[in-house]
């Protein structure tokens, strides 16, 4: 367990899943979400033909840098996740119908999840990493989609893939390659290594 003041580490995200990952790892931190127009930034990057990896990295960096400017001296974590499948990027579904459409588009296919994290201090990035996982959805039925969405409720709207692999979402897949932390939204193993070298958690 870290004994550092939580003001030393800041999560620039309102994501409850990312906060749970950090807390479960024994880190003390505070939350200060970044107000970033992600849709506009993503559109601009797509217009520049940025890769999915670069889009995830840039979104994470923008959040970390922005919040670090208002948190002097703190290490600020910005994170973002991009889902790419057959040349298409997917966003968090806006409602149940959109989630069902997304699951139908992904079933029977393989997609990539790119989870980027950037740590900044005083407006300057210090560290970055983009983790990648490859997931193949099985060819489930429309009836399964409906029963799955009935069980999961609005929770699927908080995930870019419309699933929580730590929950019933695991039933969507026939193959998963990559670590669970990356799939849940943060390359935690690599980040912890950086934080240990900066005294945030024990070495």
C-alpha cells in the first residue's frame, strides 16, 4: 500500500473502472476529470489520417497535460481507449439500441482494443504507453444480445466495446489475446513500473 499523499497522484478521468483498477492496486490518488472535447479531437485526428494507436495516445496525453497544469507538482494520469475493427473506430454506445447494433457489427469478427496512458507533470508528458489486446467475438444470436443487454443494463454504455470482460461480457468471446488491465482500459503493469521509480508505490 502506498503511503504517499494522494495529492501526489491524480487521475484525469471520470472513469469508475480506471479508478477501481488504481485503488485495487493499492494506490492513493485523487480524481480530477479533464474537460476535453473528445469527439472534436478524434475527428481532427481522423482527418489527419492518424492511426488508432496515435488517436488513443493523443487523447490520453491531452487529458494528462490539461489537468497537470492545474495540479502543480502532481503526477497526472490521462487515459483513453480506442476500439478498432476492420478499418472502423467504435465509440461508446449512446443507448441500448446503439449497443445492440455495435455487438451485431462485432460478432464473429476480431477487433483490437488500444489502451493508452500518459503521465504528465506541470504540463509536460513524462511517460506514455499504449497497450494492445486482440479479441474475437463468437457468432452469438440476436436473442443472446437481448438477454445480455437485459442483464447488463446501462453499464454497457460506459464501455467502448459495450462489454465488461470482468462480468457477463466474457461470454461474448471465443478468443482473447492481451492482458485484462489493457482490456479494462489501462496498461496498469507498465504504469506501476513507472510509478515505483517515482516513489508513488513501494519498490
